[in-house]
């Protein structure tokens, strides 16, 4: 059976090599994002009054249903409608989604996806280059180049099957060879290698392991301007990630001491929601720099496994094509 496991492991990896390359590569980029966000937060530098002044100037009609703050480039994005717009911020979604985070949709409503410099209040033509890199990486990580979220989910399942086949083949013999390093990384990083695709699959299936807060009636939801004041009354908005309407709730996500906490916002206040552990683990934003470092190690391990696995196959193919010289006559 070991020989069959090895063949299935090899051909399954080759079949999903391209989407896995995109998913793992973009995951490596996104693993840096919690560091960028947490490291750029200066407590007490953003208040409710400042955000409300921006909303009054840029959204006088109160059309916006979402705002997202990027602490690492000091910009605020406003949007209306079900989507939060391109690059709405780190970990823009809390619902179902595969990959390192659920980004927001592309629909920005009549606001057109405004990007505002928080320091000056001026509308910018586009986010910074760094923000665009992160937003593009998030879209590719979740949907690839052509909106194929199903292929990302299938690749995630394939990754878990590859891990199971690797375990079924038994403990490796460690050696200072390419194959030895491939097996060594797989076994020594096994918990991380399993946890990353497993939490991604849980996100795709909408599993949160938290009951959350029962939604109140639609009439009880405050406007976005009111929500800024409600959240800002008890929380430092310098760590704000986003405030947005999602389903029957108005929710806020805030970086507090390196942990991304989510609150359900009503006129009665901001109530904490149960942690969405699959998302927190997958995005690496539950323990600040430590969880981000863990995510980086995971991404590097997966990249090493995919890279060494493809190279082992290519080397095997090249050896087969080398012509064998005829044996000399006796």
C-alpha cells in the first residue's frame, strides 16, 4: 500500500500544483499583514470625533454601510452595499470564505470606493502600493485569478489528503538529501501543516465554533456615524480594522493587544462576539507578533514542501530522459 500511497501523493500534488502555488504564495504574503497592522498602531491617535468629521465631509447623505481603517498607511475606505470594496482592510470578513482571510466584495455602491487620508481628510486616487499588494494577495488567495473560490476549496481539501497520505506512508528516514529534507519538514511541522488547510476549510464551510450574539431587530441598528461613537466610547479606535453591516448585524473588528476582537454594535452598545477561532488561527491574528510568526513559519513550511516535491518530480523526469550509453562489448 505504501507504493500506492506514494503514487497518489505525487500525482495529486502535481494535479493541484498551480492553485496550491498561488494559495501558498499569497498566504506567505498575507502572513506579514498582522505585523504591519499591529506594529503601526499608535494608541490614542484616532478618535470617534475625527472619524465622524470624515464621514460628515465624505458621506453627508449617510449612504456608507462600511468603513475600514488601514493603520499601516493611514487611510480610511468607505463603501456602501453588501461588499466592502477592494482591499477593505485586513481580514475584512467574518463569514464564510476560504483562505487566509475573507476579503470584502468589489461592490462599493454609489460612494465609488472612497479612499481617504485620515491625517488630512483628503480623498486619494487609490490606496498605497503596499495596501494594493495586500488586497491583491487576498483576492488571489481566496478566488485565484478568475473567481474560482471552489478551486481554492478543492485545493485545500487536496492539501489535507496529501498530509494524510504522507502520514500513511509512515515515519521517514531523515537524511541530508532533498527527499530527506522534504520528509523532515513535513513531519516536524506536521501540526502547522495540518492546521493551516484545516482552518481554511472550516472557514469555507462557515464553521466558527462560537454562538455569537443574537441579532437585534433591523430598526435597532445604528447608522455608521452612530456606530463610530458607540464603539469609540469604550474602545481605542486607533486599532480599528473595520465597522460594517454583515447580514442582520452591524459589526466592528478591532486590534486590541494583537488580538482581533469582533463586536456586535447596536444602540445599546458594543457586545463582544465569541471568537471565530478557525479564522483567528488561519490569519494568525490572535496573539500579535507570536501568532503572526507562527503563520509565517507555516507558510514557509508549506512553500518548502511544495517546492521540494515539484523539484523531486522534475529531477526524476530529467533522469529518465538522459540517454543510456550501450554497454561495451565483452
